[in-house]
C-alpha cells in the first residue's frame, strides 16, 4: 500500500513520522512522508532546535508528489502533529487531492492535542482545528483519553462514558474511532485499556501497564492501526495487531531502560509480535 503521512519529524529519537514511517515500511508499505516540523528531538526533553514548516511549504511538497502522477495509487492519508492550525488546512487539501484521484482512499487523523497529566501541548488554534475541521473530514480518528474529552466535550468518568463519547465521534464524520491510553475506574492498576468503535460494533483490548514513559508510542499505534484497517477493514483485527506490536516494542524499551522507544531495535514486533492480544466485542 501507499500511505501519505503528514506529521512532525525529529532527527534524534522517534516521534511523528520518525515513529510512524518505519513500522509501516517494515510491514512492506510505501510511505510518502511529509514533515510538518523538523526538530532535533521531541519537545519532552524541554529543549530542542529546529523549525515548524509553513503551510505553503507543506502544500508545495504535496503538489510535487501529485506532479508525479501517483495520487491514484494513494491508499490513505495519515496526519498527526500539525505545528500550527494553518498546516491543518494544507493537510485537508492533500486529503481532498488524494480522494479526487482515488475514491477509495481513506483519511486517518491522529488528533494530537495533549494528554492526561500534561494538558494541551500544541499551539493555540490547533485543538479547535482538530475538533471543527479535521474530525469531520476523517474516516478514522485515533484520540487518546484527553483528546476524546476535548473533541466531544464529555467527561470520561467510566468505561461506559468512554464508549458513549467514542460513538458520538462517529456522528461527526469518522467511520471508525480508536481510543488509546484509556484508564477508567474499571481499569485495574496494572493494565491499560484501548477501545475501538465503528458502525459495525465496539471492541476493547487490555494490555499490561509497563514501567516505561516514552514519546512516540501513540504515533506508532495510530499508523499501525490505520494500515491494518486499510488491509483488513476489520477494526477488531486492526486493534489486535497494532496493540500487540506496540506492546512488544514498549516491553523491549522498558527492559532496556531506554528513554526513546526502540522502534528499530525491536522492529520484529511489527511483523511478528511476541505476544498476541485479542480485541473483545462489547
């Protein structure tokens, strides 16, 4: 498959395209990576160098790809960290171009806004753009718990509320919603939940909570879920495969005591996860 991935990039470590592209390539997919920012490292270090690219620069790169005449072969567009709201419009323009060329192409929006405990960590205007413009245009959306609450305006006080909020996303445009990093009062202390809903049903999946805190895992699971969904059109199968792979990589990362996710060293987990987790119907 061919996936146009428009998100951030770092030289050191693995977040954004640096986290999403290689797993997809390892699975045999072509990735047309367009970077919204070029930073030395992820911002969690507290200091970094680099720049946010302009919306005009994003459009120019996308137009250059279109000039090659390959958009009819684009199976999907994946977006993540945008840098600023204006870049979002350039991304939606790329989505429109891809869908005009291939009516079967899908758009997966990973609505990077913030996280529980950290709050909003993107520039002003980006959260509103995600809610009001990107969400209605998406076929697949992959928020974490904090982002789910922002996008829906609902408090996720228990699992039932999480499922109701996720289902409400489908009324806004997407056909599939994956909620990552979900912790509710029903979640045991030693595990973490994930939830996916679609027009065909809802499924949950639970993995052990690992003693690791790294950036980039969300970018990887969004990319893997999208690719597996494009291949299988099964939300449950896509969740099982993506969660199993990311768990394996995070387990290796925890065992190594690494601050950066071991995307390359543990790459076999993307192809053949060492432990399989099954999504359960709800």
